[in-house]
């Protein structure tokens, strides 16, 4: 009887352990390399629209796009060496495969082997601009919105001033979502 209870308990513990090992991996794979994939997909679309295919032009275009990048995409550019202050040199790991039209998924897989941080980048949750109540947001959140847009609120002290500044800039930065 004790042997049967021990086997059942051991089986249950093994099952739970397997669930803890398997489940996080599956949910992680869904959003893996999120920033890398989106950035490189947009970048390759830009290359094909502009007809850029030689390695030197791709390198120049990537540096140009990285100068304008904000938020997580700027961090991605930093990791691959596309920003002026970057200490790494993985730029060729992106430009060379782009020159022979390797899919972004494959490029990101190769980058992950070089620097795992690249695939750990995630976008923050997007704001539902149709239903958001800016008056209920914290000042910190309002400041983050302005920072993400590359804007600031000079001389703002009260929360309402930040709300007004965001409302003033919404038509300029939120077009498709309204």
C-alpha cells in the first residue's frame, strides 16, 4: 500500500515538473525576437521599395534608420552596432544577409546566437487610443508617452498640463488608431 502511494505521488510530482518546464517555453516562443522581427521586416520592405541591394548602401541605410529609431528599436540598433554610441559590431550580421534577401526570422536566429539580449527585447503594451482616459493615467505614464514620441512638456507642473500636451500631440502621432 505504501509503495503504491509513493509511486502515485512520484508520478504526480514528475507530471507537475514537466508542466513547469514545457509551458513557459511554449509561451516564450510566440513572442521571441519580437522587436528584431518587426524592425528587420520593416527595414527589408524599405530596401525593396527603394531598390537598395548592394552591401554598402544597405549598411548606410541601416545606420540612417537606426538614427531615427526610438524606444525598443533604438535598443535593438544599439545591440547590433547601428547607433553611434554602440560598442558592438554585429552590423554585418544584418547587412550581409539582407543583401541576399534572407528572411528576418533567420537573421534574428543568427543574431540570437551572437547576443541573446537581442531576442529578449519586447514592445510594451500599446495604448487603445479610442478608449483611453488620459485623466486617469499617472503623470509617469503621460511623461513616457511624450518621451516615446520624442516630445516634452516644458514648464509643465500639474497633471492637467501633461494631459493637455498629450491631447495636443495625439493627431500628429496617433493616426491609424483613432
